[in-house]
């Protein structure tokens, strides 16, 4: 297929050139009815913000320019079918779980999954069996599930309906899953991949990790807005399965997404696919060289170091910068923001940079600003580590989702919560990966981690457990 084509975007431009009169939704009428205060920034995009007019196709029943744009994306990535998503990877994760699983099915799930995966499990009312990932002691972060652990779990639960893996993790750590997919398919277990941070893996280059699509995963969800030049909320869902009903997947996608999808968002997916397809290897090599120069510069700053991994392949667009001074990762991030350097996230020890596929700024000048910010900060040889206790590699919830709906809840002081079953997710955000999942038994190390995160400046979604206590299920 001709990857230089932009069917959906060009259809919108053709519509705009007609200088049309709008007697249809939306109410801004191509930008002619809009508050003056916002016109400077919104005017150009409003002219493309239309509805399902003749010639512009329908996302939920595509047969024209949207279908052609989705087919081009499927062709680029090597999937059977690609669906454009305007509700982020969240809606893709929900739909793939709902389409694959029935209530009561056993599902194997990587423990450090995004909250959208956990929400999908709850909506489907399945029985999740969690597989703990490995832990990187130097970076102090959870990484990838181990191949042997996943295969053991599948052998123990050969009747599982699905295996859900997050790949890469938020920090860009990834590994091969060819054997995992082979074993899963032999057992007729569908492999569902949250590849939100790997949309650029579709670039046909040996300079990047391979997409899970190339390993034969059944469904792969990618956030095009994270590393490709798509607008926020734009994602791809790749369907590649003989185990998951395509019509059921389409049903849940139209059920969970808006019946009035944004055309600027969809067109930006068309443009993002085009950008990835036409980016030359030499252009990308130039980007990686500039990133490497920045990494080398940062490594010469005594108060910082770049986190590397000998075991895993790390996405070269992810830079995990670790504090080697008396500042936590959160404090380093806030220091950066004072001079206009905004990073993706911070944790207790690290700050994460997500780099673009094309460098348009002077990275070394940014490195010099960073060095200046940290001058005078006392260095230390070793980071202060949180005690990471290895839990069971495979674990299940104490309660089913149906039981959780029926049981009464109460709030207990955090110091009295050990041994109780929590009734809500406790989520440090970002990255949006729950420390505690509803239905889990609270352990001493959970409380230790909560206090350590609070001390270092973490932000939590959900109840303020330190002030209000922890929400737990009443003992039966």
C-alpha cells in the first residue's frame, strides 16, 4: 500500500476548501460561533471539527476514508486489522478484555498493569491471577514478567481465557515474548498486549524493540499520542487473532467509545501513521545520536546518572535519570520545572524523559541548564532504597468482583489496616499502576511503601489514606 497517502486528513482538507455553511453539529459551526478569547488557538482546528458528513465516513462502520486510513495503519504494522481509537488506550484495553472474556473466566495478568487493565477485569467480572514482574534493584522499578514465570502460570492454569501483558513498561523496558505467545496459543489462551508506550515500535528499524504484533499477539493496543505526533487520546488497536471474535470486539468498541468521535483526533492518527511510515532510518539515527550525546553529558553530572539495563532492551526514546544527590526524583522534577523543563514523571529516585522521534531543540543546552540547577547539591554513592520484598510470583485476589459488590465497607486507620482486604485501588500517579488492588490483602510492605512514597513527595489518586484511613471490606 502507498504509505504516502493521507486519505482521512485529505478528505477533511477538501471539505474545508469548500468554505461550507454548517447547519449541523457541532455548535461552533466551523469556528464561527466561539468565544473570542479562544479563537487565537482554536480557530484552525475548529474548521476541521465536523461530524459524519457525506464523504467523511463513520468510525463505527467505516467503508470510505476512515477504513482506508485504518487499512494503511494495519499494513504498516503488519496486523490483520487496525481500529482507530479516540478514547485513548484505556478504551482499547477495556474493549479487548470485554471481547475476549466472559464472567468467571480465569485471566493471567501482569501485576504492574495500568489501572485501565484492572478496570477492564472488574467490568468483565473475571478471576484475575496476577504474575509479579521482575524488579530492577538499581533503578528501583518493576520491569517485565519473566518468561519462565509466565509459562509456569499458563501450565498451572491451562484453562485461562487470556494472558495480559504490559510491554514495554512505562520506563521503556521490554523483552521478547515469542515463546510465551507460542505456548499460549498451543493452550488456546489469547495474548492481549498493552503496548501503550510502543506505538513507534512499528518503525521498521533494528534500532527499536519489536512490536508484540510481530510476535503474533492476538490484540495489541498502542497510544499513538505518547511517542508519535498524534493528538492526546489517539490510539491504535491491532487485531491479529483466531481466538477473539472480531465482531464482538467491534461491538465493545462502539459501546465504549463516543458515537460522535472527533475528526481532528482521527485525522491526527492518519498523520501519525504517515509520519512513522515516511521517517527515514537516517533521520532516526540522527535523533538517537543526539539523545546519546545528552545521555553522555548527564552521566558527567555528579548528581545524576542514566539508568541502564544489562538484562532488558530499553526503548532508546526513554531516558530514566536517577538522582545521585540529596534530592528525591520528585524534587529533581520540580527543580527542572522551575526552568521550563517538563518531564513525563518522577518516582522516589528517578525522573523519566520521553524523547521525540525527531529532535528539534538543542539538547546540550538543556543538559547545561540541568547541570547548573544541581550545582552545589551534595552527591551520594548509593540511592536510598525502599525495601522490596518479593511476593508470590503468582497470586489471586482474596475476593471475587461479585463478592466485592455485595460486601459492606469501612474505613480503618492506616496503622490498623495490615491483614485487611482493601476495597479501592491505591494508585501513585503517574504512572497509574496501582500499589494495591481492590480485593488484595494489605501487607506490612504495602504500608512501608506508602509511607516511603509519601515521604519522597508522591501524588496518589484515591482516598488520602494518611488523613482519612484506608477503605477496606468488613470482615465476614
